[in-house]
């Protein structure tokens, strides 16, 4: 990218659009395969377990308890170690918690995870211990795993997990967010780069996953369990009523209820 180009919103849009277009061109098949896993999971009354650390926590939030999103989605979050495992709050809120192997070893015990459940783990780098540990444990317990990561970035990094493996190496399906090494797009005149893309590309991929999963369910004659915004007239009442009236098992309704109350633990 020539140095004389003015750094501003138009340049970011141009560079970001290239990444988003590349996702559609290269990742559509992986997204379709992941959406089939999600539809199978929901049809079997399972729950989609989503997990991310650092800024990828936002990608877990994008899928769980989201207006217009699927009901049976549970957000796994390391801060729940303070709520459910009595870890000190100051420990779980430290930025380096994503590199804490013990956190990855302990976090899944905070939730009710059952055989039909599938995992989506989002991590741009895919190398930190608390990410890789959960991926390893999910596979050891027989769950299907979708990884959302930057292949360009992760392949240039060393794993920080004792296994020496990275997130994508445990995954059944890898969705590449098509971001560059370092996550930033715009070159600065004095060196370095700015303006990250992984959150934007991750949200796009997840909404494509949601749409494709809904399409799969409709094709099977299954009414998709969709959250309704609580911030529209009648939304709270309609959301609760629609969840309780669905023909899913109690565990699915519980996942909906606790997500609505900003709690991700299935009791």
C-alpha cells in the first residue's frame, strides 16, 4: 500500500472490504459445513458452546443471547471462574488470563455440557494456553469443534500450550477470518500498522453461520429457535413465551432462560 495514500475511513473501508470479500470467496464451504454441525446439534436438542478470550470474547457475545440469534447458544467466559469456581476476581480479569493453563483446565467444569453439544472457539492467534486447553478437552470428550482463527497469523506463531499444538490443529472445521499477521490493515508512514479487522470479519462469519444454520433448520421442517429483542414493544414477553412454548428439551429452555438473564451457565 503506497505511503502517500491518506489514512482515513475510506482507506480502511477499501482494505477491510478486500478481507470480507475474501471470506465469501474462500470460506463459504467451511461456513456451510459448520452450519450443518450447528443444525444437527440443535435438532438433537444440543447447545452450541462458544468461547473466546481477549477481544474474541466479543465474538462469543455476538452469538449468545443475541437478538435475531439462535437460542441454544452458551457463552463460555473465563470470568465465570470467579462466579462458579471461586477464583479471585482480580485473577480472572487480568489480560494474561488467556495464557493461564489452569484457567483452561478449570473453565468447562463451570457449565453443563452434554453429548450433542458442539463447540465454536474464536481466537485470532489460536496459540494461548487457555484457548488450546479448552479445544483439547472438547475433543477428548468427543465434541465437534469449529475454530474461527487467522491462519496467516497462527501459522507464524509458536503455541503457548504444553502440547505444542494450536487451536486450528484440534478443530474438525477451520474457518479462516482471512486477516493478516498482526491483525492490522493500514500501514503507517513511520512504520507499523493500525486498524484491526478480526472483530469485523469474525462478526460477519458468525452472522453468516447463523443465517446458514437457520436455512438448514427450515429445510428440515424445524422452526428455528430465535431470540427476539427485549428492546422492542412486547419483546420481553414474546421472547419468554416463544422459548417456553418450543418443543425442545428442558435443557434448551434453561439455556434460553439463563442467557436472557445474562448468565451463561446451564443448571
